[in-house]
C-alpha cells in the first residue's frame, strides 16, 4: 500500500509540474513532451540511485512452479482486477462519469460545474496507482531495470492507438491482439524482426483507420 501511495504522489507531482503549466499555453498537447521529460528524469535518478544492472524482484506469494509460477499469473491477475475495477469506476460511479466528461470535453465539463482541476489531479493519482500495480506485477518477469520504461511505454501506447483513444475495451482487445501477433512473429522470424513486425502492423492499421480499430470519429455524450 505504501508503494501505491508513493506512485499516486508521483502522479500528482507530475500533474503539477509537467501538465498544469503547459495547459495554460496555446498548444496544450505539449504536455505529452513535458510528461515524457519527467519520466526520463525519474529514469535517470533511478539509475543513479540503484544502478543500471537488472535486479531481482521480490515475490509476494512465493509458491508455484513452471507455468504456474507467480511471475506468470500475477500480471494476468493484476491486469484483470485493474480492468474490472476501472470499468466499474467509469460506468457505475459518478466520479468515473465525471472523469469521462473531463476527458471528452473539459470546457463543457467546467461549464456544467464539474471541478475540472481536482478531477484532473485525481486522475493522475489514479494513473500513478495503475502504473505502480503494472510495474510491481510485471517486475518478477522483467526484473527491476531502469530502462524498462521506454519499452513498456511503447507496448502500452500501441494497443491504445490500435483500439482507439478513449476506448478502454478496444485497448484491451488491441493489447491481446498485439501480444498474440508479437509472439507469432517472434516464433516465425525471431529477434529484432518481431519488433519490426509490430511497428509495421501499427503503421498499417493507423493508415487504414487513423481513429483506431474501435475508435469513434465523432464525439459521444457521457
């Protein structure tokens, strides 16, 4: 719990330092670069503090062998719990619907009286918690390595773009499809060529459907 709390605090700090100042400028999409800069700073601080060599990760349960090893089932369990938790939050609670409204159109949401700034801070705290869960659950399989962030960011962005920005269910389907495709490419061509195949699939899909496979080209009411 302390780890997740620290991740939430980092998310809030990121909103204050890298997002809020940029939103005041004309080109608000610069927050993509500013948050990336903060991520690189955290990565370098981590390398200085704990070194650049992969480190073993602690186990939680300490049981299971082979395909039932904790490093295999823990990421799947954490992913399932996170997915169902977020779906319940967004579709069954007023706070979740407020998150969706802010994400869709923050100007209209403010006009309706929603506390846009507080909700944005809360969303970054939630994002930090989700990132902490993902990092902790996948740490045993990937080891604790300071440079994992860039690769995980890429493989996290691709399913979101393929499924359609703002479509959580589409992102889940895109992630499963990407995993199956990459493993098939790794088996058939292997090595670096599997990553090339992923890039190729990504480009082809976005050229055919810029809004993603399940993305909507028009705004929806929440």
